[in-house]
C-alpha cells in the first residue's frame, strides 16, 4: 500500500498525518509507503510548521526530516491512494488528475471510516490547540486506515 496525504501547503496537516502513519504502520508491522504533499507550492523545500512539529513531538512523532513538496502528475502513478485533508484539496486533486491515472482519491477521514464531516481542519491561522486537534484526528484516522486495509482490529 502506498499512501500520499495531501493538504494545501504541506507544512502542517499532511506532514503530521504522514509522521503518525509512518510510525504507527511500522509498529503494526505494515510495510506501507507514505508521503505527503500540498496542492499549493508556497512551501516547497520548507520544514514543517513548528507548531505541527511540536504537536507531533508531544506524542513521539518526529517531523524533523520533512520538506514540503507539491502534488505532481507522477503521484497519481506512484501511489495507490491520494488522501486529502479537506474537500477543497480533494476537488483540486481530482481537477489535476491525469487522464487514465489509476490512483484512488478520497478524504482521509472518510476513507479511514471516521464519522463526522470528513475534514481535517486547517490549523495554520489558529492556535496550538488546533494543531493538537489535528494530531488527534491523525491518530484516529491512521487507526481507521489500519483497520480498513490492514486486517487489524
């Protein structure tokens, strides 16, 4: 399984979900490949937002190696799933889909089977509590993905 987590700028939500997924999949013995990107290119090459890194570190997830990147055509070939953090990014992923691309796309929380509105809210303009909330959603969503695709109860 190859999963790409997608948000707008690739400095807060998707890198945090990627870090949680990488660690939790490894702990569960799942050899799944994960990465993250943004639909926008403003933060290409930058590290994770310090508030996102702090939220991750508080639970033992490191975002130190993260460098922002932008969604590209090859992602639709290189990943099985492109999972958007919100509806706007889902729409953008679909809009950019190359003709004949096989990757499946969806909202991260919906695909993970998490009840609610399906969106991971963007904490970028908010306070640290928003980043802690994203961490909680990341952990819940990653558990849901493992239940759905990994035969883990």
